[in-house]
């Protein structure tokens, strides 16, 4: 049995599972409670009300208002970090000092590249597994889409486009990670401020394009979250098309057929699904199962600290491009962009 602890009993820590519309476990506390190999032994939150609500909901033995005290008193194997992003580094430092073996950290990995680099380095040096919660990587549905692309079932990918809302860091972290998961590393980006503003002035919406190392172009379009939520990826191959819709809870498939409308042309028409629509979406539970499996088998996570760092690098590259009006090549080089970020030597990490 692996002893787990949780810092931050807010929405992703515990509260999303109060939502009657969510049919899958959607929180760290819920996932530890559902996985037989883990026991959530203690939680911490500076907010007493949230702390009490959480221990009552999940029947947890110990509660602390300070994460330092939690780490001091409980000998944890796994720690989930579900507090605000700017605090991730300090909590990682403390967890590593207290001998935690694995950290399951919320996205984005950090606010600054310097913090993210330190988190990755610290965990690597101390042999601590660092897993970032870009949860689509743990979802069978998205893993099957990746297999379809890798197996060439859509043929050569001609174009991809993404629509998102609610900030280039907040939602962008998921978007960039999913794109890297499906299409690999990025060569360069170009970005502009979006006309569709973000709800959060400190995390703007940016539009842009991404050129992947494999040659693929993907366009990025921000929409206004006050109108509706959208997180959709359209992938158009030479042999067909897949659209990931409803935040990744639905898929549409299209195949090439003789056109019904124009003689001598072919068009795309809805086809039977290449993936069973009932494929489970237990991504939070799978994330916890995966971290347990990595610990037991000494493997790295499929959603590693380095992957989190690369998603953050793309967020920063979009910001730099929107500010400077230029194409920004990746990886960001220390000389051009990282001199003023202490502790960040991107080239040394991967
Ligand atoms: N993976 C996802 O889909 C997803 C969804 C939502 C949020 N998030 C991420 O999770 C993190 C938290 O977001 P949220 O929406 O759950 O926030 P939230 O405000 O609902 O919860 C954060 C909790 O952390 C507590 N907290 C803050 N500082 C603390 C400290 N020093 N010690 C102990 N507790 C502390 C707060 O009191 C609060 O209860 C963010 O990094 C966010 O980007 C990820």
C-alpha cells in the first residue's frame, strides 16, 4: 500500500467530484480513494473550511493547515500538489527534503521556466518521480487517437487546428501538451494577441501557429469562455479526418467518398468510429494507477516533469512571439530568452 498525501483541497484536489454532472472521478482525492494500491492518509489546506469538507467527503485520517507539518508528520510515498501554480516549486522542495518518492503535480508545472527547471532538476537529482497532471495522456481515448495517427490510418496529416478558451497558460498548458503528445516536438511558433479576450487579465488569450519538427502546421484559435467552453482539435489527414470535441469526451470520424454534390470530386463524410465511443475516460484514476506502476517498476511517467516543462516553454514562446512580433524557434535558448531566469538551463535538461 502506498501512502499518499494531498496539498490543496480545492476544485482539482477534491471539489470537482461534488459536481453531479461529472460521471468519472475528476479529483486527486477521489482517485487515491478509488485505487486499491493507494491510501490517502492526510491532506493539507490553508483554508480550514475546505480542509474539513475534504476529510469528511473522503474519510481521511489526518488534516493539516500547513504542508510543511503534513510532510514532517506523515511518511508519504506520493504527494499530490493541487495548490495555485506559483507555489509548486516550494512544495516540491519540501517534499523532496522529506523523502517523498513520487509527486503528482497539477498543471501548468510552474509560472516561470526557472521554477519549472528547478523542479525537474531537483526531482531528477534526488530520484523522485515527477508526474504532471496533463490528464489526457492517461486517457485511453486519447491514447487510441495517438495510435491511429502513428499507425498512419489517417495518412499523411495535412493540417491541424485547435480551438480553446480561458487563457494560454491555464488551458494552453493542456492544449500544448496534447499537441506534443500527438505530434511530437515543436520547431517554431508565431503568436498574436487574440481579439477574443481571456477572463483572466494575467493570462491572456493568444492566437497563433505552431510548426512541428515533423513538418505539420497547426493553427491555434482562442474563443471567449464567457460565451461557451471549447477545447477541440481537428486533424485532417490525406486519408480521413478526426475531430476531438467536447473537451476530449467525444470524437468524430470522417472518410473519403465520391462527392454527392460535385461530379469528379471526392469529399469527407462522417464514418463509423475507429474507436469505441464507450472507451472509458477514467483519466484521474489512470493517472494515480500510472504513478503507482512507475514507482513499482522504476519507470518514468508518460506525463513527466520534462513534458510539463516543454508545455510551459510553449506558453512562454507564444508570449515572446506575441510581444516581439517574430517567429520564435524552440528550444528557447538561454542566451536569447533565459538569461534573466535564474536556474533555467533548458538545453541541459533534455
Ligand atoms: N488538470 C486540470 O484539469 C486542472 C483543473 C483545475 C485546476 N488545475 C490546476 O490545479 C491547481 C489548483 O487549481 P484549483 O482550480 O483547484 O484551485 P482552488 O483555488 O480551487 O484550490 C486550491 C486550493 O489550494 C489551497 N492552498 C493554497 N495555498 C496553499 C498552501 N500554501 N498550503 C495548502 N493549501 C493551499 C487553497 O486554499 C485552495 O483550497 C492550479 O495549478 C490549476 O491550474 C488543473
